[in-house]
C-alpha cells in the first residue's frame, strides 16, 4: 500500500521511511472493515490489482510509486479520469498516462524534463512492460546526480538571502546616521570653542592697543595658533559630515523602497505565486473568427436572448483569467442572471475564487495543514444566490470537514454552513433558498442565504422521490428543482418544498446540470457528453461531445443561452 499517507519524511534531513507493513497483525480481526475489498489505496492501484481476480506482483509498487511522484510534484491527490471517452461517436480506451494528463499539465517544463520519462515507465498498463524496481532505483539515482549538479536555490531561498543582505545594509545605514549625529555634536562643540577663542582674541587685541606690547604679543601668538588649529579641525569635521550627509541623503530611501518591494515579492513567494493575477482574460479559440468572441454584457433591456439549441456544439471562446500561468486547474463555474461569471481554480498549491468584473483581487480560499503538505478541500459546486452572493460547496475528507461558504464580491467570506455529509452541487431559487446536494447522505438540504436550516428531502433508494448519490441540482424559471440522481441514471424534478413531481431517464450517469431561461435543461454526463432536454416534455433536443481535451467539472448557462463548461485547464464557452 504505497501512497503518501504511508510515507514519513523528516523535515530537516529529508530521511524517508515507509509504514503500514504488516500492521494488521496487531489489530483485532473482528474490528477490521472491508475485509473482502481490494487491498491498498484505490487511487494508487494498477489495473491488474482492480481486476477479478486481482493480481499482485512487485510491479504493483512500481505503479504506486509513479503516482506518488505525481502527487509530490503537483500537490494533487491522484484523480484519474474515466478509462474511456468518446472521440466523435467512437468510444476509445485511455492509457494510464492519458487518464492523469490533467495532473501532468500542472508540472513545470523542468519537472517534465526530469521526471516524465520515469513516471511513464511506472504507469505502464501492462505490468510486464512496466519498469523493474532495480531499473527504477538506477533511474532515480541518475536523476539525483543531475539535480544535485545543476540545482539552484529556490526563489524563496533567494528572497530570504536578499532580505538578510538588505537587513545588513539597513544596519549600516543606521550606524551611518549615528555617526552623522555624533559628528554634528562635535561640530557644535568646536563651533562653541571657536567662538570663545575668537572672542578672547578680540579682547587680547583690545588689551594690546590699550597697554602696549608688553606680554600681549605672546598671548596673541598663542591664541592665534589655537584658533588656526581649531579652524583646521573644524574644516575636516565639516567635510566629513557633509560627505556622510550626502551619502545618507542619496541612499537612505533606497533600502526602504527595496525592502517594501522585496517584502511584497517574499509574501507572494510564500503564497505560492510570483506575480499578481490578472483580473480578467477572455480569449477566443484559434479556429474562431473575431465576430465569435464572447460578447460584452448586454444592456438590461435586451438581456435575454433565444437560441436554436440544435446548433450548439462548437467551442466559441475560452476563458482563462490566470493567462500567465500554465499550471492552473479550474474546479467550478457559475453564472448569474446578468452574465457575471465566477470560477474557482488551483494555482501552484493554492485555490482562488475569481469573480469577473469584480474590482477586488481573486479571493484565496482557505486550506489546512496536512501530514505531508498543505491540504485543500475539494470545491465541488458553486451558485449565485438571489441576493448576488456566491455559495461555494467544499469537502475536506482528510479532516472530515464539509461546508458551504457564502461569499460577497465586496466583503469576502460572510457565512459558513457546516454539513454532516459531503456537499457536491448546489443551486438557489429566487426566494433566497439554497438547495445543497449531500451526495453521501442521499438527500437535498435546504438553507436560507443567512445560513438557517429550513428542511431536507430525499432518502437512499431507487423509487420516485428517493435518491442514490445526488451530485448536482438546478432551479428552473418556474421554481422547480431538478436533481442529478447519479447512480439511478435519471433526473428527478421536485417543487420548491421538496415534493416529487416527475422524472426522466438519461443514457448515462448525470454529473452536472443547468437550466436556461427558456426552460431547456442542459445535462453533462460522466462519459464526456452534453445533452439538451426540453423543459416542457423532457424529450431529448440535442447532444454533443466534448472536445478531446475537455472534461466537465461543472456547467452553467447565461442569459444568452451560452453554455459554460469548466474544464480542468480553462472554461470553454459553447
């Protein structure tokens, strides 16, 4: 059972130890669960271990190690896509590398150059073609020598070294300022002495004029000599003081400005990003003409537009806000009645909520410290409420924390609703109610925008009104609630109080759902296809297949009947 959960890493020495070998001998067998299930962690298991009967060889750990490398490099838990997909009307099988392509895309070019070949050898579907343990060790040692020979300090370590150097420079400037103050005090003392001697010299000259030259010449000579020495010392002091004062006037602001700039860079490095994120970036696909760019938000008077749903299927535009990054993965998408688009995406270990048109920066969503690295919840559903807030569903299985968070575009997080089971999709109606799909609870929980619980409906089963893993929901213009009943392969329709009305079957397992203002129902299935159903008769109107690289993580539709599909790398508009 080779997975990051069973690998212990010393924070200082990087010494690695494996655990969970034969520990079941110390456990009461009567308390074991899933005794007949597959041994090991499902996400790290090769195809032969999941077959019937399973086949266990030393090549199993090689496959698991390849997944561990992906997890270490991307900070993403393995989540392979479906083993098959449609290419046109043809169903094709995907290799293990293709099933993990969305995670491979998160690696940098340097990481791909170093590790991709070795990962590919580990993830061979045929165990006989998979790399042996000895070859794997040799490859890792060769890679270690390359990395140690050419590795450079990280940006974070460079920033820390630069800040340490800047601290030293600031200390020198402080000492220079103290020297300036000391010299100024010396100059003041010498000026007082000079004034005193000048006054004494004048007095002696008056005495000389009145009493003749007896003894006066000697006094005059002594005082004149002291005055000359003092003037020379004063001149040197003034020259030194002016030099130090000039250095301070020229350089005293540079460390402060550099410190602020470096501190900002240091904070961004600690946050996992090295540049500020652009607020909006909408790019048309290369095969789309300029006229088919995503149009700007229309005036309210002409906000709703109709569409011939039988012509849908061509990708019209691509939305990617963090256009400077190639390592982002989009999770969810939502659109309000005015056309505002919101989405969540992961960038280098952190997750952001971006709202198009908002003057504020993307909201960095919270995570918790895990056993090996910072652990973020899965953000599985999002919707706009009737008041313009954003409701975001999250599930953190590592600490069994399931929430729906209410965000404002101006004030950030407003309210957090704690749930008993993992929330997936959610929707809101025009009366301020939020319908939350609790997948593992097989029910729909209903809350107000203020976070107050109202009621829940549904139970596990296959009868009308019963649910088996509801994963998404959408409200129609007339207030009905449409629910994706995933394992029962159907869409169930309820009224706003949770009373069952009717149902219709889907060809596969429905994964996401949204409803246009004209009543048409758009459903995404886990096989990579989108279906459009009539809102009146529930009959199939049209269907189309995603592009080869597109995988649905969420769908939404705007007032112009444009369909937004949240892909792993961007948001595609159909």
